């Protein structure tokens, strides 16, 4: 399931191109009662955001804001591991502060030099219901097409995703999510994955829980496919740490990861580092080059067990 629904059903900074932090809407409770728990794919997001994203090669990103809603970016990536490529990215995002544009669609598209396309669309049908569609092509072939509908109640979230439906091959993947705020600190829910094809048919049930403190969040997903636990702690305004544990019954592997983030606002720098049980150590430094509208990104990842080293250098302009 992870490969098929990675764009909508798995947490992580890189998974969803839409804004993660949603402002309080009119159905969020402000009188002390239970609030909406958010989406299922955001349960581990606080911990995931602490870990550095792996960098490799040389990357140049040029962002251009054409209007308050529309922006484009150009990415040139020179890689020593894989093929170098150019990507064109465009996005149309609605304004969360303008009530007139409350139900405007959010459209995001990206195409690379090989002709592969990655397209997302998000539409709020009402104050509580939103729909999302994802299409991915690899050159001239469709690899992913999925549709999602999500309902956000006052203290719960329910969502259904339909991925890669194919009537001719009699195959489909369906995913159902449900989260319920039990208390102001505890959220419980689950995920049901059903897959059908001519060769096999089956389902996987995963239960999830999240407990939040004043400055920490503990999350656990457990089911037949394995377990995923994370712990996020904000020590102060500058230091954040995260711990992850993942176990898979399919691959019979377990991994343990520790990551941290250090913000240095006076130096316009953000440093992220990580180490895991596979003997992989990595770090990424982001430096804002004031007064220029540019950010310098430097990163390195070392796999001691595999005797591999990957270094990356990037510049984001705009």
C-alpha cells in the first residue's frame, strides 16, 4: 500500500504538496470542547518534520510568485547517482483568509524533462467535505490515479480513498480512515485497506492512537502489516527532537531512528540531523542568505554498513 498511496495516505513532509497547517475554521471548537483531530496522514507529521530530507548532487530551485494565488518554480537537479533532470512546477492555491475564495480549487502540477507528470487537485465541496484527486504518469504510462473524499466533523474525521480502479483487469484498492477525539489529549482511530485483483484479494486493518502533552506528541500505528511508533518533543523554541520505530511483518525488518532540529533565528539557519539503526547518519543545514531572496542547503548522508556517502548542495531562489 505504501507505494500506491504514498501521496495521500502516508505521513511525511514530502507526501502532500498542500499546506499542512490548516487555520482554525468555523467548525473548530473554541469553547473548551473537543476539536477536530485532523487527517490520518498527519498523525506522525510532527515527528517526520524534524528529520532531514536526503540530499544528493547539485540542485537549483527558482520560485516565482505570479499572483497571490498562482506561483511557478523551475528545478534543475544534477545527480551522480541517477539521471539528471529538469522539473517545472506550478500551483494554484486558494486563500484561507478570503471567505469569497473558500471553496476555490487548489491545483498543483509538476512535469519533468522525461515527460512524467504529477498532478494534484483539492476542492472543498462544503465547510466539512473536501475531495482530492491524484494522477501520476511515468512518461506515457499512467502509474497512479486515486480519488479521496474526506468529512471533518466537530470532533472526528472520516475519509475514503479509491486508488487505481481498473474495470478491465478487475483490480482496485480502497482505503478507509477514521479518527475520533476521545479527549483533549487523546485521539483514536484506524485504517482499513482492501485490495482486489485477479490473483488475490484481502484486507489489512491498522489501529492508531495519539496522545499529546503540552510540548510532546506520542503516536502509535499497529496492525497485521506491522507497527509504526513515533515520539516528538519540543524542548524549547530552538530545539526539537523526534524518535521513530518501524517494524514490518512483510519484510521482517525493524528500524529505529532518532532525529533533531535546531533553529538559529539570529543566524538565519536551521540544522537537522538523524541517525538510525541501519548505521545511517545524515545532516542538512539550511542557511538564509539575507538580504538576498535565496536559501543555501548543504547535506551529507553516510551509510557506514554499506560504505556509501552521498553529499548534496542546493540553492533555493525566491
